[in-house]
């Protein structure tokens, strides 16, 4: 039985659970006989504590994966795939104002090619956006205050608070990971599309 090792640039339980759930979903399509093993490693994203643009979210996810690649080379780890996850805001102008959306991004790479995936987006209240963007309060702290709870980041996350737990942080990252890995587990379709160009 083939063993495929996947490194994730986080040790946070919702992120690791999201990757585990995504892998269980796509594993039969990718390699029915493979056994996947997921390892969480705390690495820096290289971006602000709460990214506020789509580009910064993408950069944070990619830089986490790239940090894992360097770590694997330094420590001679046998990881085959590297996953960076980044959550934060995408702030868009609208009619002289703004709208701020919470998003979860993933970047999956085998060390030579990589792909992005993104969850949907949920709009955050302006009061919460102001706290994060103008007052520079980290989203995890601001959402705890906003909801009157502690440790939301490691539970349902801001996603859960804003969606009344219909979408959790883990679920948002699961979708992002499924999307980022699609060119790997559905490679036949991606290769066919490239040939058809």
C-alpha cells in the first residue's frame, strides 16, 4: 500500500481536521490504494495577523507551503505534498464605502507545481471590520469580543459565529483544500483541458 505524506502549515485543530476531511473525500478518486498521513507543522505565513486583501490571503497560504518545502529539505522529511492555509478578509470598495468578506484560502503543492483553492465568502458586520481594519485588532480577538466568548478560532471560528454555525471555520477550509487539490486528484480533467487549448 502506497503511503502519501502531506504536511500542513498549521497545528490548529480546525485546519488539520479540514485537511483530513478533504483528503478522505478525494482519496478514492486520486489513489484508491493509498494511505494518506497528515502532519501539522507551525510555520509563519509572512503576512499580517489578519490579511485584508485577496492577494495577501493567497500570499500567506503559499508562503506557508513554501516554508514547509524548505523545512522538508532541511530536515530530510519525506512529505510529498505541502498545504498552506490562510484565513482573513477581502475588502472591496462599493459606492464610496466598503464591504469586508471573510474568506479561507488554501495552497497545495507537490514542491514543483501548486494550486489555490478558496472557500466561499461571508460578509462581516461593519463594526467588526472597523475593529480589525482601523483598530488593528486581530480577527480572532475581535470575534471573541463580538460574540462574547473565548477561543472561537479553535472552535467554530468567525465563520460559525457569522453563519449561526451553518458554516464553520473547519468547513470553509475543507472546501478550500478540496478546490486546491483538484488538479492533483482530478488530473485527467486538467490535462484534457490543457490539450484542448
